[in-house]
């Protein structure tokens, strides 16, 4: 294991010398992968003398992905455009695998970079392996220990680790998980999480550009009947949800809980950008569609979402990425899942696991709403996922390492 700070970097630099252009292909397909890979892609682009870089999007997501690549100004070289309405895991896996075969043949990269735990990531890693191309895995080593929770992400990330040569772990804990699976410690690099790089880029962009902030509030204004100002000046609750293991009964419980909270707190707003998955849209719109203080809106573009995250009272979510972002803003998060692969956020105090049991979601939310002492004990800004230098660390490793020795 190499912790990528000063001394180790110098050691790396001495060990390896680089005299050739390294061909790197970054592959991703969903909204969170795009957000977390964007800082890495931008950092790679800063070294045109060392890297020939290309970006391949599978477009496992379409609209939600396009929103992100537009914000970060990423122009993909390959767009596999695989998304189908209500796709299942077989659809995604087979379409990604087959279409990436051609991309790899065309570009013949020295390294494929993938991110996290989606089916795009694991299938891209498998495709690279079939071509005997080494894989670099960003956000490596997260584990719940339960292959059905989150489903199928826990298995996706385990498969990806088995196919990976360079593991970029966000935290010491993630690194330990890999070591326990007998991954060579020399191939693990602790870098922090690139989600923080993206978050800092985004919040700096907004805070330094009044025109951009006005544009964001103008866009948000259109989404709410009485405008966004009345929402921003109140204690509003931000909600997201999309996990496959929560489909069906889980989502019904989640919606029932939100309904009960919205009735109990008629003066508070509940803002819910609803994921485009039909398995989410169905129950959410049918169970929550008629509540005056529950605002069901389309998925927000990244900057407006971050703008609301920074200003909300607390978050109800089953999202992975939001568990990592919210501690930076000191926003309490109730995670509507039975397990988390992000124990650092729980240890930091901002994140609490509440599962999908209606009563538990309601009781924990009431506690946050009514007990200010309790609220304050959770609302502590702390950042267990790094200080926004993860992409730089990853690229420094890629600069220094001799790719010819990777196989
Ligand atoms: C996927 C990932 C999940 C990740 C999540 C982030 C897998 C198996 N799942 O789940 O790990 O946490 O993305 O959000 O890799 N849809 C659209 N437009 C979009 C996006 C989705 O219409 O831009 C609809 C389509 O009907 C699509 C469906 O949502 O078929 C499901 O998308 P999919 O990527 O399979 O699942 P997610 O729940 O988004
Ligand atoms: N996000 C967004 N718009 C939204 C909801 C979330 O841009 O309406 C961002 C959020 O800031 C985070 C990421 O999307 O960075 C999380 O994506 P998601 O919850 O879909 O996936 P997960 O992180 O659970 O894999």
C-alpha cells in the first residue's frame, strides 16, 4: 500500500521513469460516475505531453449523465448510447460488454480507468481484462460484506477489484478491505475521494460567480409554484432514492414515511428530485403526487443540486455519493438503507442508517426536526473523504508508474 503523500511520491518517481505517451481510456456511464470521474479527466488533460486520453461513455444513464458532462465540459470520444427504458441487469451487462469490445480494439489503451460499482464499471473492467489491458479502479475497496445490499453494486465492486491492477482507494478503511481480499498492497493507493474534488470545484464555482448563482436560483425558481425563495428561507428537507434493493415494498415504506412527515410538518418543504427509473417514478408520483408541501421535481443538474444540499436542513436518501458530500456541508443524513459501505461518514457523526422501515424513518426525522441539541450533534462539518486532491494524487501515480510493468 502506498499512501500518496510527499515521501512516497518521491520514492515512486525514483523507482519509475517515463519516456513514452501513455494511452488512457476512462469509461463511465451513470451520473455519479461522471461527477466523480470528471476531476480525474480534467487532471489527466493537464498533462498532454504524458498522456493520450480518451473518454468513453456507455450512457447507461442518458439525460442524467448528459447533465453532468455538460457542466464539466467533457466531450466524449465514444458514446455507446446503451440506455433503454426500464433496462435490467442483463441488458446493461451485455450491451456494455459487446460495445466496449470495439472501442478497445480501436483505441488500444495502455490502461482503462473505471469508477466505483456500477454495472458499467464491472463490465468495462471485464472487457479490458479480455483484451489483457490493465485496469485502474477509482473509489476502490468499498464494502458492506453483503452481496445483496446494495444490489448489484457490492458484487460489481468485488468483481471490479478482482479485475483491477491499480486500486485507488478513498480511505484507509477501503484500503484495508482490499488487503483482506489479498490484493497486493503495493498496487493500492490511498487518495481521498474525487467526489470532494468535484464538490469543491462546484461550490467554489457557485460562490465566486454571482451570475451563475442567479442562473441557478432562476432555474430553481421555475420548479416551485411559489418560487424558490420561500423554500430557501425555511428548513427544507432534501430527498433522493433509487436503489434496486428498495424497489417495491421499500419504496412504499419510504413514501409513506415522507407522507406522514409532510402532514406532521405542513410548514416545512420536502424537496424530492425523482430519479428517472420507472420503478422509482411509479410509487413516488402515485403516493406523494398530491401533497402541497412535497415537491416532486425532475433530477436536478449537479450545480443546483449542490446549491440545495448546502442549504437544506437535513437529507433523506439511499444514495452513496450524497453520504460522502453531506458531511462536507455538515448536513445530517438519514440513510434509507440497511447497510452502508461508507462507515467513515457514520463515524464522522453526520450519517445515520435508518433502513426502509416507515416508523424508524419517521421517528429519526422527528428527532432531527424537534430536538435542536440532537440536530446540532449531527450537523458538524467534517470531511472524512479528503480535501479535494484525490484526482491530483491519482494522476501523479499514473505519471510516475511504468505501465510496461503493469501486466
Ligand atoms: C444505476 C447504477 C447504480 C447507481 C445509480 C446512480 C447499476 C446496476 N446501477 O442505477 O449503481 O447508484 O445508477 O443513479 O449499475 N433512466 C432514464 N434516464 C437517465 C437515467 C435513468 O430514463 O438518465 C431510467 C431508464 O428507464 C433506465 C432506468 O432509469 O432504464 C434505470 O437505470 P439504471 O442505470 O439501470 O439503474 P439506476 O437505478 O439508475
Ligand atoms: N445529484 C444530482 N442531482 C440530483 C440528485 C443527485 O446531481 O437530483 C448528484 C449528487 O450530488 C451526487 C450524485 O448525484 O453527487 C449521486 O448520484 P446517485 O444518488 O444517483 O448515485 P449513487 O451515489 O447512489 O451511486
